[in-house]
C-alpha cells in the first residue's frame, strides 16, 4: 500500500475533526522515507488552543497507528506529524475564513482594510478602508477574483473602524448610504 493521499488522510482524520467541530484547511503528505511528513492545518470558529492541538495531534497519531496496524495505511519507516492552525497566510476564500477574521486587518488585492460582517447569504463581506482620515465601506463579493489575506497588526484598532465592523452587513450598508 502506498503512502496515503491528502484525500485519504482527510477521510482518516474525520472522526477526530468532526467530533471537535474542526475544519481541515490544509493537509499535505510528503513521503520521503524516514523524513516523511504529514502536515495538517485545522481551524474552527473558536480557534483551538495549543493544549487542544496537542490532544488532537495525539488522537490523530493514534488513528494513524491503528490504520497502519490494520493495513489501511502505510506511512513507511517513520514520519513526522505536524498539526497546527493555518496562520495568517491562509487565503481568505470561504465565508468561514472571513467570519473568523472579522475586525482584523485584511489585504485585498494590495488594499488594506478591516473585515466586517458577511451578508445573510454569506457571499459578500463588508470591508472598511481608510484613506487618510476618511473611511469607506465597501461590499466585497466572495466569488470575485481577489486575493485576500490577514495582515499582522501591532497597534490597537481604531474604535471608529471597530464600530463599523461590529455592525451587521445591512447596518454597515445603511451607514454607507447615510454618509454619502
């Protein structure tokens, strides 16, 4: 049996991820003899803590060991299992990515703004941009051809921006219309 594919690994870890309400954001298997690695990036609306990630890693390791013992998987001579959260370089593509990063700075096609609320259909999101001292409220379609990632922020976010990102999608659009 060959080293498991990403799809096979995703299926294999499903009992652990589903029981904990986790989304598999990334999974990659790199077979290389004793230096083989399995990288797994997990997330949830409430991001797992380091202690939880350690428990999850142990649970996944036990699943892998059982799968190997039963002949369902073959990890070769040895492998390194890396389980973590995606980090800030995960592209914001899905509604859950935007929901989890609400109020954070985001870079959308080179423009830095602050992520707000999703609409009810979860196909558009509010982004608040600052140009000098002026704020603009824009609705960004999630299906658009844009590249968006979280920006690392070291300062406290401006209250004025947080007030807008705290509004519902419809309230933010109303604020935009009222301020024209």
